[in-house]
């Protein structure tokens, strides 16, 4: 994936951390090869829409969305204790996934890989207190209501809001799913 920097797009009018305005980025999006900077004034709302219906969440099927979900969860979580201001939503219980599939590895199947979900990682996921397992039928509505609530709180507290969406998306209903910042 190519790296796109704000300087490479003259019409982007990038927002500086202390002098810019958020409206300069309104309506613009771009892919990036690295995760965003997440500081103490950043809220995160993440959703993984993959379900295990008909074993679709298996590591050799749509499970790669779950590997991305749990990799980012690990990268953005605190090492010790709960992780504040982060809500990670899924309809698949990580403990049940580990019982059924044993492990999820992120990376090239023919190259180097990192285990992002297995029985040894479950305690850190529980410790973060940020993963919410919801019924499949409620996931979309709860994500939307949580996003509205966290957006309001971020605005009230002058914080950033990072939204991560992991799933195929539905072009007719929801548009493409991207990592948004």
C-alpha cells in the first residue's frame, strides 16, 4: 500500500495540531500505511461486523478482519489496567473464538506472523475492559448510538475521535468501510 502524506496532496490543507481547524479535513479521506497517532486525548470507537455464522469467522475465512480488530486493540490498549475512552464492539465472544479456532495470527500466511488472539492473550483483553460483545441483531444499532455518544463527549472535551470499522461493508446501504480518523 502506498503511503500518502498531507504534503503530497496540495488541496488537502492539513490541520496542524495546535493551529489548524477540523473543517479543513471535512469530506476528505485517504488510505495510509501506518496507524494514526493515538494520544491521551483520543477516544476510540471500533466495530467488527464479522460473524461466525456458518463458521465464517474462522482464521482461513473472514477471520482476517478479527485479526485486524485484535491487532489494533492490542496496539492501542494500555499495558496494565483498564484502557479508558475506548469501546471495541463485536458480536463474537473472543473466548468462544479461541475455544473453537485456537488462535488468530496477523500477517502473511507464507511469512512472518504475530498471534493476536489465543488463550494467552485473553487475560489482556479482559483487563482492558474495552471489548463489548453484543448480540448480532443489536450490533449495528449499538454501534451507531455509541458513535453518537462518543462523538458528543469528544466534542465537549475537545478530544479527537478515532473510528475503526472492520467488515466487508454493504455498498448499497453503508458505503465502503474504511479506517477513519
